[in-house]
């Protein structure tokens, strides 16, 4: 989540302390990449003297020709070296490297068309297909929603703990619904972080293009209870990130309709808390949810998870020039255009497959439900081809 104390490139984010590549993060000290050596001179010296002692015990010919003892722990590309560009190679990378590679892959698959006038559309595209199109609401709508923000202000005292702890990504809140634990589900958390990184960048691109001031810039009466983030209001980044998290985790590890309903309700509450705090308009959160759903649909299509309508992913559009002021609620504005082709994101799909292994019971249950649905509808068992699909392979694993 973006916010005054959490944004990518800052203290609790990518590339800094408590983040990918940092001392107390995935893949570093106490993590998957083993003990760090650069900060302990005694350990460095100990490793050097141990190497000398171990090699001294080997026959001289072996020490003189180490290439004769070379091992090979990879799939050969035909020249004695690993296959190039293989998604499986992601498994042997460090967590911070995986994050960077997946983020680059996702963002490289997208393009953006910036509006030149208030009447123009801002478009997020996949090739020639539109994933999302937005048109900025007029100033009058934001002025009309100031009173709605004021009406939510009395909730600040009762929601203060939520608002303050949800400035950073609210993993604990989603974990409480799903039983998600860092020690048991590290690849799931990696998948969520990679998803958030892409969602954050997409959200910032729309914010910059649409240039909507925060509520405090319209009225001195709002007086937020937290520091106002240093970027635009529309659309709401917390809403985007909470809803894309709910979509991805709901498909990955939710075992029931109730769990998915709770994830959606949690994402709505995270977004609504930003209105209560005084840093967002209701319309920001409506459209943030729309973006989160579209982006989640697109990412899941790369993993073999289709929309219920049978299409790989669903885009949407929202025309702010025709919108009316309203409270943030469960209704989702916007129209749904034609779906595009399945996302081609092999690295993201690989990260998904590895995360899927951490939820074996959910994978079996979801696969079984899908097979029963096919049998009930057609009277035939699930074909072998379906079992070989990305989702089928992940479920079997």
C-alpha cells in the first residue's frame, strides 16, 4: 500500500530496510539465501581457513584440475549451460530478484495512453486491447463529496487502530481471514508483494495522468488524521491494492465462498478507512476497486484462472463525466468491454504455481469443484487436456 510512511523505495518498502533485498526481509538474514557474510569479519576469516583445510585434504591432481569435478544442477540447453529464459529459473533466484523480474514482466506487458484534455480517456492497454479506460470526474463532483467525507469523520476514533496499521500493506488482516503465515507461506507473500508492486505502479500512472487534488486541497475543514500522501487522490491506491490482493488470494487459497466474501469485505473496509481518515473521496475508492478487479483478472488469466463468464480476463471503463456523488458501497461502477487474450506472464505464473504448493488442500478442493461442475453440466468427466492446463498442474502439485 502507498502512504506517508509506506511507499515503494522508502523505509518499509522495496529496496529498503524490512523489504526485499534488505537485512530483515525475504531472502536475506534468516531467509532463503543463507547467512550473510559481508558484515561479520570473523565469519569471513573462518570460511577462508576452513576452505584451505578442506582443499588440503584432497589429492593434488584434483586440486590442480577443479573442472574435472564440476557438478551440473540445471537443465542443459545443449551447450553445458542452463536453458536461457526458462520460467523455472525463477526458483533459483533470490527473492528480491524474483520481485524485480516479475514486476518488469507485468509492467512490460502493459502500455498507457495519457489524456490531453479533461474530455479524453486515460487508457491502460494490453497490446491493442483496453484493460481499463477512465475519464476524470468534474470539479463539482469532488466538491459535492466533501460533505460525505465530513460525515465519516466521527468514525476516526473507533477506526484509528485500523487506519494506522493499514498504512503499510495489511498482510495481517488478510492473513487473519485465510490463516496466512509468513513461516508457512513465504511464496504466497512473495506473490502478493509482486502483485502489489505492479498495482502500485499502475495506480500512480493513473494518478499522475488524471491529476486530482486531495480533499485537503479543496477544504481546510477536512483535517485528516494521518499525513496526506504526496500524490494525487484519484484513483485510490489502497483500494486498488486491497482489491487486487483480495482477487489473487481468493483464487489462490480461499476454500469457500464465505472466505472470498470476507476478503472482498475486508478490501472494501481498507478502502473506506481512507475516506474516514480524510485523505480520499468516495469516488476514488469506487474506481480503485474497479482497477483492482481488472488488474487481478488480468494477472489471474496468466495463471489459467478464467473469469466466470469463460473469458480470460475482463477489462472495464468508467466515465467520470457522467458520475454522480455517492457514498462508498458494494456496488461497482463502470462498463465491461470485450475481453482480451490470456495474459502471457510466464514468470508471474511460475510464482503463482510455487505459491499454490503452499495450499495443497485448497488446490485439491478447487480442482475437485471444477471437475464436478464439468461432470454435472456435460455428463462427462473432466478431459485430460483440462488437467494439463496451468491451473490443473498447479492443483495437482
